[in-house]
C-alpha cells in the first residue's frame, strides 16, 4: 500500500497516465452499444385501501371493503389492460425473465387468481426462468397465512412488507391503512409461510419520531427475523402534492430536525450491521444471499420492462414513464396494441446519451457497497472520465467519506486504485472484481447526495433531476418506490 504522504504524488501520476488517453477517451462499444436481453420486469398494481399522507404515487384508493363487487371489477378491468400491454410489448432478446417485481399501491390486495393470470402471461410472453426472484409488495392487514401460501404456490419467492413503524401513533400520523395489531399478525403469517425470502420496510423521519422510538422499531424489526430490511428517510424527501407537503408549507408538519435524522441513519446502520445485515445500498440491508436481485438491476444500469399505471421502463437505452392517470394510461395501451405486438414503449424518444449513461452509472454505483469499478468505467467511458471521478473523490477520501478497494475487497489508497485504472483499465476483470471506489458506511452514505453532486460538478453538470428518473418506480409499500432516492438534503436515502 502506498504511504499516506505519497498519495498526492501518486494521484497526480495516475492523472497524467489517464490524461495521456484523453484524446482517445471515448466510451468503449464493448457490452454497451449492442442490444441487451431484458431479464427483469416491474408490474405496477395501484390499488390501496387508502392513500398515505406522504404518498405521491399513482394509486387507486378502494376503501376497506376490498371484496366488494365494484372493487373486484375495477381490479379485473385493470388486469385486462395490463395483459393487453404485455401482449403488445416487443420481446427484447432471447433470455427469460430472472426477476419480476409487483409494486404498488398494495399488490397484496390483488386476488391470487388475478396474480396468477399476470404470472402466466409474463411466462408465455417473455419466459420465466426457473428460480426467478418474484417479489410482491404487501401491507399488513391485507393478507393472512393462507393467502401467502397461495402466493408461494403461484411462484412468488419474496415478500416486501410495508410495516413503516412499530408505534400506533406514528402509523396514524402518516395515514397508513393498518394498525399495530395488523403488523403483528402479518409478521406471524410471513414467518410461518415458508417463503424463501422476505423484507421489512421502515421509515425514519416521521412526524413525532424520537430516537428512542426509532431504536425500538429497529430492534423489533430485527427480532422479527426478516432476510432484508429497507430503511427510508421521510425527512429528506417530502413529495409535492401530498398532504404532508401542504401541512409542511402551513407549518403544521413537524419532522425530526436534521441532526436527529443523521443520528437515526447512523443508528440503523450500526444496529442492523451488528445483527448480521450487509448495508449493501444506501437504504437497504440484507442477510447473506438475500439482496434484492430486482433492485440491483436498477442500480447496475441494466434494462427492464415495466407495465402498468405510471410505471417506468428502461429499454434500448430509453427511459419511459407511462401515463399516471388511468384513462390516459388505457388510451396509451390502445395505441400500443395497434402496433401488433412489436411496440417499443418510449421508442419515439432518443436513446440515452453517453454522458447521461456515464452520470447514471456514477450515481447508482456510488449508492451501493459494491461501489464504482474504475477499470470498467475507464473501459466503458474513457480514461478521462475515470480520472475526473478520482479527482473529485480525492478530498472525500482524505476526510474518510470515500474509500478504495482492491479486487479482493482489501482497502487501498485512492492513489493505488487510480494507478491500477490508468495502467490496466478493466482488462480481464469481472464485474465488481476490479479496483473500485465506494462511499464509507455510514458517513459517506449519509452524505451521498452531496458527494455525488461534487462528482457531477467535476463534469460541469448538476445532479438535479435525473436521480429519481433512473429507478424510481411507483410504489406503496416502499421498496420499489424508493429504490434510488435523490433530491436535496444531507441524508442520502
């Protein structure tokens, strides 16, 4: 390892080596420009008992009587529209789907026979790989053990439960459609269901949340034994158009102060990692072998289908969001169906530019514990781009907010990583196997928005609007709906 007082000289040397290639530092065509087989699909199921006070996703509130004939009729009609969209969408590549994510809304409100129709249609149209991860978001109070066993029979392998809080007053304060008794019943059911994997969602930054109550929620979550935990900070992101945003403008919404949000983020990282969870993305923790395969598709910049109201797809380098109002969405599906099964959603849009792809790659990879492979970055986007990233991260490495790792995961100096990228690129290195940079946990993750903004500034751009559009799906229980996060604030969750 290089000595600390050699870092500045070594980084400067690495920059010289990188700059030698500046004139030829165009993005590589290897693995980037050709068509990619699409192996993942997101399906939006918008139905909820009620709309939470913080939610800005396209949802359809149906009330508590979800078995009413009118409600079931609306669900059946929506599924028919989804099936038409599925049939009209062009098949991209030969490979079967390896991940499917049913987000919402509250997908667990959908009767199992309708979910079965969707899974059968996905398999018939695109193929569904043996052992595919099939995730479904669920809210307490919308399922029991019998329903979970039926989901498992249909092929669901992973449940994401939107608990959000273990305090009745906090559930009421954010307008959740379940109470604490529903939470306890849901945890009992999933523990007995035999599902291979399940996740529990919590929200920090809720109005009235204290550090003591937050610790209780974290400890209760760990005691429930989920394979995966997602933790989102409401304080960093109050959506426009929601009751919370209205109350905040009027001075009626009192969220925890910034220093409390920072304390809660650090508490979550310390407690969950101490319980054996890997903090593998800014907002996500997993036991070994239980990372969300579907969300990693987003974070690794891979293509994916999307179906349903307001859903966003990424196909042939084009990011496209469907209409968020039901009538407009149905009319859009009518137009798609007119293409006779060969339509490319968003095909009228220009493909993502190399600059956009570069910035997306930096943003998404730096939000993960795997980090950003400098050699792969140099190979795909040019050595000048890798050099720019190293320069912008250097002060954060000196302050302990960022660090560099060798192919074995051993910490090294940023200078060593820069020299390796300059000298070898990504030749012969498997994905994630080269010298890489990542943000420190929890301090670097905590300031991820600010650090990523500094990297973007080095490219003379800002991180203003693109973060959410990359992977931000509609979602109600939480996991798919806040996969990327973004916006301002210190807490990067």
